[in-house]
C-alpha cells in the first residue's frame, strides 16, 4: 500500500485520532504506520479497505474524495475504536488540502469545472515548478476531475479585523504553529514521527479556523515533506523541507509583528477557484512537456494577451513522459477549437467566457467558448514586446516569482525572453551546457529543461552548441544561481522561418549554418563566485539541522575557522549567524542538582530561521547582480548589505 492508494484525510481528523491515543499507543504509532503501509488495500466506491491481518479489516470512508470525520475511519479489531490502527491509517494517508475560497458573486455562474482543478501532488511532495506547483518555483490543469473536498468544519465568515494588528486568537494560533515547527527542528526528520506531525496538523487546522491560511498551508507542506523524507520517497529533497520549515516559522513569527499590507500578506488567502475574465484574444508562444516526479505527464502551452499577460493551457495526468509526448498532438481542451497544443503554440485563439486561475491557468469549463484566430510571429506585435525589457529587469521579475519565500499573489512569470548569440558548449561538473551572449553583453548558460532521452531537449541543445555565432530569439526559465542561467524551452529556428519547441521538435544538422564548435572552458566572472562558495559553509549547517535535529549541530566542533572564511569572503553577517547557530545548538543548562534542563527550542529555532532566510537572501542578491550588464557583479560588501537587509525584514 502507498499513500497514493489512500484517500486524503482532513488534518483535524488525523490530529484528533492521535491525540485520543494513550501514551503507550502513541509510542507504538510509528511502527503501526510502517506495518499498515505494507498491507494490501482495495477500493469500493468511496470506501478504501485495508487488510490489517487475515481476520481484521480497517475502512476509510471518503465521500467526495476526503475522509472528513473521525467516525469515517473504522476498524474491526477487538480494541476499536481505541485501537492504534485508526490513527495509523490516518497518518499513512495524505493530508487533505484546505477548501477553495468561495468565488465572488460575479463568478457565481462560473462553477469550477473538472478540467479546472489543480494537479495532484506527488506522494510526499508538491509538483516541481516544471509541473506547476513555490519553496519558490511555479500549474497546469488536469484532465480528470478532482473536486474540492468537503471539510468537516468551515471557518466562520471573516471578521472585521483591525488593519494594523492580528487578533488575540490569531496570535495564539501563530504561537501553536511556531511551537510545532520548532519541535520538528529540535527532533529532526528522524524524530518527527506521527505524533509530531499530528501537532502540526492540529496547528494547521486551528490556523485555518483563525483565518491564517498561509501558515496553515506551510504546516501542511512540512507534514507532507516529513512523510516523504521518512518513507524515502525519491522526490524528497532536504532543501525543500528547509524552505517549508523556514516559511512556517517565518510566517508564524510575523503574525505578531506585522501590520498593514504586510499583515495581510502574512495572513494569506485561501486557495481560490478560477475567476471570470471575459473575452480574451490570445497569441501562442510555445509548448513545453511536463514530466513530474509524481509520474504525471502532459503538455503546457504558453499564450499571451495583447497587453503581454502570460497564460497557460495545460493537460496533465498520470502517464509520465510517454503521455507528455502524446498529449502535444492532442486537441486543446478549450472551447470548440480543433488546435492541438503544438499548433496553438504558433497560432491564436479568441476566447469568450474565459476563466483564469490566480497563476494564469485558463479554465476549460462548459461556459468557455474558443475559436481559432490568427497568431503572431515573435517579431510582430504584441509578442515582440516581451523581448523589449532589459534582461536584468526580466531577471528581477522572474526572481520574485521563483523566490523561496515569495509573498503570495506576487504575480509575474519565471520566463525570460532574450536575443542571444551562441558562443559554444561549456563543460561543467554536471555535464554540458550551452553558452550564449545576450545583447546586453552578459554571458548566459543555457541548460536542458529535462534530461529524459525521450524528449528532444538534450539533443537540441548539443546540436545548437555546434553553431557558434548563430543569433537566436529564445525563451527560457530562470534558474537561480550566482551566474546568469536559464533552462532553454523554445527558440527561433536558426533559419528564422519559424519557432522551435525544444522539448518536442527535433533540429537536424541541415538546420544549422555552421557546425563544428569546440567545447569551451567555463569563463570565470569575478565578484560572486568566492562569496557563493563561502556561503555554502552556512547553507550546509542549516541543512544539516533538518535531518538529525538540533543535537547533531550541537556536536560540531569549533566553527571559528569557517566563520573566518566567511568574513574574508565579505560575509560578516553570515559569520555571526553561523557562530550564534552553533552556540545555540550546543547550549544546555543544568539545574542546582546538575540535571540537564530542557533545551531552548524557541531560541534555537529563531537562530536557525535567521540563518535560513539570510542564505536565501544572499543567493537571490547574487543572482540578481549577475544579470546586471558590465564586467562583473556588485561588490561583495554591497551584496552582503542587501542580503542582510532582506533577511532582517523577513524574520
């Protein structure tokens, strides 16, 4: 049995079942979850049955797709309902997402359509940015229904809140979020079992009832990633849990200190359905394959409105890369158009009754009408305007979109539109990438969006690397790095006659003007590399805390040498944060009888949060500076000051 075979369980249901266990059964809970996960299951309508043993069955009843009440989980063992099996089943199942925010009155006739529901996440993680999820990246539509789950308790209508302060109930909920997150940081992944996860789920439920959806969502993300880490799911990355924990702790802390617009952002907004957008004239840009770690596959076509707003039309469902290749030539599910995804990427649409999600996905509801219209070349209005902003300005906008701790509703896309001249291939430790010089004079490294050999990304990039001097108009996705870096998604054809979807279309040598370029050594750009290398000293300590907890970091020896290296690299704030983090991890006081007192989990969490936010701010500052035209990036002192200010404002 896998988590994907079980229906999602409402957070408060799991929390209640765990809280009702006796202390003795709580100690056995993690082992029970592991044992139950290995048992066979079967589905009969809305009910999933787990064979606990040869004579005992456990049932999860999920009307509407979600286990919404405690009584919906029943067990046939002799100890039921006070047995450990019910809580173990709830802990083994994925946590249900919060409900969609009701649409406004003006959108009442645009009820969510099955094609307008978000993609299901991978077990243990959300979909990556290339499959449209955030900790910093950016979601196609699915082809199967995924109705919004019913919830056992719905928040009361939002009260009238003072614009400059949180309510006492919100402060209390934020304190619970902080405590639950700090406990996870104290114990680490190895110690954050089902009981610690239940505390997070209870805090998430309380935060949602207190109208703190951003904190609630962050807590659910931490639970999902903890389960992925403990189960060894291949999609899990420690950096994702670092980001999720820092988002949870940072949001909880800011509830009590923020005011005005900042407080509104910290409170967040519930997930919203598609909203009406009237009539739209759309111009196709390109189509990219979507292949997620969850096993989902499909295609996403990017289109633009006359004013330059970017939207997407997606078709993603279970199937992996094979489905992605097939969907590209299927008819777009939008109105009555007969265009395929690849055709839409070079054509146009006139849409009436359009519905659009907050992240730009176009809905395919029954009220949407669409007919084929003339497209536009990349060199013609209105698409040509996308290439007009300076690369540094585009990078700053994209960086805001992919930031690990981006504010909700920040808007913007992670795509860059550049005119470049190919230089050749660059050999890196991870393989070969394509080096190009954009019109601002800055060298950009172009990498493949997906290494799967069934897709055309890798072959096309290697072929383009043999044609130095070729000028291309390209579209790429920003990769945050201390040097300009993009994943290459589409480009103008080397002959200038059309465009190339680099994940689907395959170039040939006959398309290239000048084959035979050598592989170049990666050029060094002064200013950012030394700082980025030194910053890793603090980043690795931040990451090391998450798997094993505070105690592991406390066993480190003296960090004076590492702090000195950070200062020499122009990062005195990082040096101070590393020293304070190590001291806080090792600090344990004793009472008058020499017995160890409980560790200061709140103090350690505050030091860890400051270090995590700081490293992200420095990395983003280096990335933004790398796109500025000129012989080098900003001085180390300037980047340090900028990052320190950003980190301080985010704590």
